[in-house]
């Protein structure tokens, strides 16, 4: 270098802190994100969790709906059974029931005109019966004193007081497939109440008290889900017994 010539300035870089390069490398590595394989694995796991949750939710919803359907079906059948049982228990009601044992002026006991049941012995999907509604008994079956139940087109129908038939069950909720009424009866001898012994070979003496009951079976399926079926059974004891026969 020649004399009198100034020496050019040199930039002096400050020394880098130790470890700065490795810190930036780690920062770049952490900001790199997920690889395609990691993203696909995460998506698959998420889909599996969602699918499992959806399956559980769908199962719970199905079970809840089935339970509601079964409950409604049972309520319909029990309600129909209660109405049928209540009315059948009153079959044969007679305002002059004591007349069947008391002697009238003619010397013959009165007969209850309301005791007839149709059918009287065989099982059937329909029944007709009578009961008195007279405030003063006239010993005659009036048109408004005839009642009945029957199965028609999947619906149990009721007849009230000789009027037209009306639906008892709701066809939008249940379809009745079975409606069966089976009569049963037993007899109690009343010979002890006769003043004279019965003649040998008599078919009418002694008088007998017929204790009657009806076995009612109702089977149905849900209108909303045909797979849901239920059957209810009940035995109805008629409160008004029938007296047959007479003393000699």
C-alpha cells in the first residue's frame, strides 16, 4: 500500500450467539406441519370415532322409538280390555233380581230376561249381551238395552244400547288380529232351598245357580311397526248369575 493512501474500512460482523443456528433449525422444523400420511391417519381415526358415535346414537334412537311403540300398543290393548271387562261384568243386570226366587201370584218364580249371552258356550270373535237400564223395571228387553263387541277389519267395535257400531280401538295405532271370547260356567245346586224333595229323574229340579265367566283374548300389532306385537288376556266374572230349573 502506498504511503499517504487511506486503508479501506472493513465491516466486522458481530459474533453470532452460540446455538442460534440450531434454534432456527428447530423453529423451521416445528413450522413444517403434518405430512400427508399423518393427515390421512388423523382423518381415518376421526371418521372411525364419528361412525362409532353415529351407530350408538342411531341404536339409542331406534330403541327409544321401539319402546314408545310398544308402550302405546299396550296402552291401547289394556284400555280396550278394561272397557270390555267393565261392560261384560254388568251383563244380565236385572232390576227385579229377587223375583227369580220369590213366588208371584201365579206361583211361578220370575225369569230374568237379560241373562242371554250370544254365544253361550263356544268361543267367538263377537258377543252380544243385555242389561237393564230401566229406572222402574218393566221385565222386558228394550232396544236400548242391547250391547255387544265384535272384531271387524282389524278394529274392535262396540255397540252401545242398540245403537250403531263404533270403533273401540284406534286403527292408526293398532291392528287387532285376534279377538276371542270364550264362555265358561259352573253350577251350584239350590236343592236345599226347596220345600219338597225333587222327584226322581227330574231334569229341572233342583234349581241351579249358574256361575258364568268369560275369557277375553286380544292380540294386535302396531300400525307404526308391524314387528311389534302384543297379546293381553283377562277373565271376566259376570256379577249376575243365572238361575235355571225349579223346585217340584
